[in-house]
């Protein structure tokens, strides 16, 4: 680790370059002693770090043990990330209350472990998955403010599925284990999977053959339940394809109707 420390006008800036977790982390920590309770800030650039070890260390540092346990050991893979947070506080309660910032990241060639939300969702549509889901790319953009983490972008791309948390999802962290999770999940199963769903997969999928499996998750994080299935996208696909089929066969339907009338009325 290489560090550079500057202190001036009751402001402390410490720049670090760390090699660890199989990658590098460059960060700047700032402390402002002019702010009541001590102001703080952190910016960081992460490159190639093994995300699982780093995330677990962060959770252990900032969350109570019972809460951290629920979120640890979920994601593994090489990460590239940018982090910027700031706030003020004399104790952990104030630190969490005043925390603000943003986090952008991309994790490649990794896996998700024991993710109950996705597991329950996939089980509800009879898709069998193991406790580990391998992915090619995992991207996220989040904001931290008012003791809430928002999901402005949150997408997982696998070989056989795409998982997306639509904008508007959030996790509160103001009440520890009673924190609420609101995640509108928008997922798509690949053509190789939708092909095994019969007519539902054929008519419910989009033009590229991807079949939507959507759900809305709104539960306390310590008491997860089954997400509410959202069929809006698949029904829209069925309606659209139905109209296309009707229009395509309109001439044949009119011909059959004409022949039927001729048979009935002898004309």
C-alpha cells in the first residue's frame, strides 16, 4: 500500500493505492474537522478486484453482524467500480443517516450465490437452477441518500437469461433487519429456454425469442416472500402476435367465410 497524507486548515486528505483482492484500489479519504461531528468523504477506483471478498469486508465494516450476514457471499467476480460518498457524523448512527453518494460498477465472469429473490422467482415458473448462477456481466448504478440505496441500473446477463431491476427499486437501511426492499424485476429467458415452454413461450416471447418473466418484490429484507408475478410484457407480446397472425390470415378467413355463406345460401 502506498499512501500520501495532507493536513491543512483542519482538513485531512489521505490518498492510497492498494494492491489486494487480486486487483488494485485507488482511493482518497477526506476528513473535515470544521464540520460538527466530523465531515468525511471517500472516492475510489477499483480495477480487477475480486468483488466478493471486497463486498464482504465492506458489509462487515458498515452493517450490524446479523444484517451483514444476510447480504454476504452473494456475488463473486472481477470488478471495475467507481465509488463516491460523503457525509458527517460522530457515531455510526449519524454516519448512516448522513451518508450520500453514488456507486457505479461492472463485474465480469462471475457468479451469484444463494440469491433467494431470483431463486424463488425462477422456481415459481418451473425453471430449475442451482444455488449458483454464472453470469457474463453484472452492472449497477446506485445512489445513496436518505438512508436508502436506489437501483438506477441493475442488470445481470447470463448465457440463458437476462435479469434487470427496473429503475425505481430501492433498499432502505434505516432499521437494520427490518429494512424494506422494493425491486421491480424484469427478466428474460433465452430462446433456448423459451423454446421448451410450448405455445406460451412461442407467443409470449419477443421477436428475438426472449421470453419475459417479470415480478415485483416488496418485502422486509429479513422476511422475504414470493415475488408477485407481473405478466404485462408477455401478455403484450401475445396480443401483438395474435393481431399479426389475424392480419396475416385475414384473406384466408374472408375466403372461408365467403364459401360458408355460399354453402348456406346457395349463392
